[in-house]
C-alpha cells in the first residue's frame, strides 16, 4: 500500500496524487501542511461526479491550500514517479515559483494543461500527464482492436463469403 501522511511526511516539492474516483488530482507540497495546485472551479474534495465537468472549463486558478482541506476524505499518496526520468528542481526554486503563481488564472485543458501537467512542470520543468498518456493508450488500443476486428471480418468475408459463380447447366 502506498504511503499516506500517517506513514510518511511529504517534503517540499513532493507531488501529491489525490484519488477522486474516476481521476486523480495533483498538487505540489510546499511545506507547513500546504499544497499548491491548479484547480478548475468544480475541483473540491466532495465534488464527486460534478468534478468531471472540469474538463469543460478553459481556465483554472493556482491555489495554495492546506493539504487536508483539498484531500478531504479521499485517499492520497506522495508520487514522485518521474524522478527516474527527470531531475527534480531544487526545493527553493519550487517554493519561489509556486509563490509567484498563487492566485493566477491559467489556461486549462484536460489534454494539454491539467493539474498533473502543472504539478510536473513545477517539480521537473516538464509539463507531462501520465493520466492523459494512459487514456490515450487505451483509446489507441481500442481503436486498433476495432480496426483489427474489422480487418478480420473483411478478410473472412473475402475468403469464405465471396461470390461464387453458379454453374450454368444448359
């Protein structure tokens, strides 16, 4: 099981992944129990399905809030999984940058600029979303499976169901 606040305390710059049911919300821990995150208007712990409507918004706010106020009763973990791929920026740079951004309204796009993109940009200097990448892979796999299925049906039709010339017995 992944660590929680009861097992492990986050350090400045750690990424916090909050499980909201059908998606994850991401934030950056900035110390003293606070996180900074990119939050569409509908993003809050008890939003439930209405939080999914955040995909329709074009702007979101950079907020500094207490970790537990954002987490609510949801499960969360420290998730710095991209550390193997990218070098984290120094903690003082993360704090300086997040402080400068708090209160800003930024463009929001679930595919190109969501809360995970924001958090990874702050920690690594790379705006990336594994959530979006995984969703894209699922869509691509489903599309490929459908295309293969159609191809097999077409091939079977060509091999076994093609037109047969009837013998003309005159």
